């Protein structure tokens, strides 16, 4: 009868004991291992702003509505160009023309108010500190013919922040694994594998006008945003 051998495996802090006959697989150091997960998070200050806006007009005919909206859109483009926004950073995302109706109280039959035309844009403002002025100039140029739909501060190049988050995640994983190994009187060996579970950077929009005061220039408050990377690492035990 073969003597039974005690094997030890640790997964995310859970101790698993296995009993079995000695074999080539049991001699493999990867059979005795610690697997942990960790998340590294870095706070970053946005250096750019994404602006979503819409030029809109109501007219008796769809042709007139679209023409009026095109005039407003042209004024928006000129205001953006005057602020140094390149054409590559201005993208039309939607153009619509639809009938618009009035619904009077108690009147079962709506009446045609006209035709509503819209042209929506996404604009990248690469200098975040100029975003407030850009918004003010666009609104001044378009008047009541434009709406500001969203203002989203973001980081132009998030790869540097993601790289820092990965360093933080690996450091946290190593500290956690060493702590478990020490508690069990073991020492970490080589890394068996590392898997990146997810990397997350999702800047969210802020309401237009945040930071603005009456009779003053619009101020876009950038705040800070989180860039996170989650990993799973498995170490063999010596």
C-alpha cells in the first residue's frame, strides 16, 4: 500500500487539502499554489472635454426647417473654428426631420405645428480649460437654435493611466499572496499565470452649466476620474 501524501492548494485565500498517492503531477510545484485577485485604481484629472450639442429649428415645411438648421449648424462650426477646434474633432452624429404637433387640452385631434429638423454633433475640445469659453461662444453664435446635450471631461490618452493601474494591481496582488503564504508558513515561487480580468475607464457626462454663475463665463469643473485594472495571478509555492 502506497503511503498517502498531503497536498496543499490555496485559491483566493481558501485552503484546500487533497489526499492522494504520489505521482509525477503531485511533484509539480504548480500543484501547490496561491491564486489571488486584485484591483489597481489610479485617479486622473481629465485634460479634454467631449461636447454633445444639437442645432434645431421649427418651420412650416421640412425643407425650410432643414435649411434653418443648416444655417445654425454653420454658425456653430464657425464658433468652434474660431476657438481652434479642428474639423477632425467635429463629427455629425445625427440628422432628423420630423413633423411636430400641438396637443391642446380636450382636443382629440392634434394640429400640425410644423416640421422639426435637428443636426447633432460630437465635439472634442482638446484643451479642457477652454471648454467653458467654447460652450459660451457656441451658444452665442447659435442663439436659441442650439441645445447643449452633454459635457463629458475625459483623458485624451488613458493608456498611461492604465499602465499605472496595472502596476498598482500587480503590487496589491503580490502583497496579498505573500500575506497568505506567510500565514501558512509557505514562500511564494514563480508566477504560473497572470490574467487581466478587466480594465475600466468610463468617463461620465456632467450637466451643462455646472460651475457657472449668473452673468459670468461658463466653467466646466473637471474633477477626477478613476482608471482601474483588475487581475488574477497564480503563484506556485516553494
